[in-house]
C-alpha cells in the first residue's frame, strides 16, 4: 500500500475509532477531546503533502473548527473528513470496486467507508 493510502487509513482509523466516539459521547468533556483533535491536526499537517489536493482541504476544515463549537457540528464535520480520508486510503477509482459483490451501499466513489456500511443482502 502506498504511503499516501497508508497514512490516510491510519488517520481514518484514529478518527472513527477514537475521536468521533469521544465527540459523540456526552459524558466526555470537550477539553478531553481537544487533545485528540490537536493530535489529528498534527498528523494531517505532516501527511497532507502526500494527499495532493485533499491535504490542504482537510487542513482547512480541521483548522476551521472554532473553540467551543457545538458537539453535533463538530461530529458532522469530522464525519465528512473521515469519509474523505477513507476515499484517499482506498486509492484510485479502478481499485474501488466492492470485492464482495454487494452494491447496496455503493456510493459515488464505488464504495462507502466501513463505518457507513449496512448489511448486504444478495
């Protein structure tokens, strides 16, 4: 897997397994998620040059989150960023075919991120 895809996948997993669940959990204080978010910004700053046009867009989106923003708004923006990281991680369109043959969740780019897929009934 090329470095651009590998680093995008790593950032995607950080977002979907750690940051998004923390932002969506009302029992976790916003200050606790701020450090995790800052870590993600640092990671994306480091790897943005590998992602072509997507890198600056992701950085601008992350840096545009105002301090004290509503959890729902932050979660929605982070979800969009996670979707973009997923698309970067799966590579060119030719390789994005759903290998299981399920087309129910196929989106514009040929496959939805794992966190958005439902069951496939063939």
